[in-house]
């Protein structure tokens, strides 16, 4: 298993842990070094069939949710 840092890779959106690129069983994926308190612990293993540049785009995507009272506006 290898571990590489890629420029422009955002940290974990849930705990702020540093994100790194790993290779396992021939699949390259993003795996952050999570804080112990991370509630979600995401990685991109399930989409590791995509090129790493596409995985980085997906990983770096941050969704903004609206509160129900803001939608009524």
C-alpha cells in the first residue's frame, strides 16, 4: 500500500483530517487520516475505478445545505 499527497486535495469535510492518496489491491483511492472523533470517516474506495483526478473532484465537492426556514423565503 502506498501513500502519496496530491496538491489541491481538501481535508476531510467532517473532521478536517489530512487527505492522502493510497493504493490497495491495485486500486488508487483517497483516504484521509481521520481525527478520532470523525463521525463519518469517508474515503473513495467505492469509486476507485475512476481516474484519481475525477476522484479528487468528487472528494473536494462540498455541498451546502439550506435550513428549512431559508427555503420558505
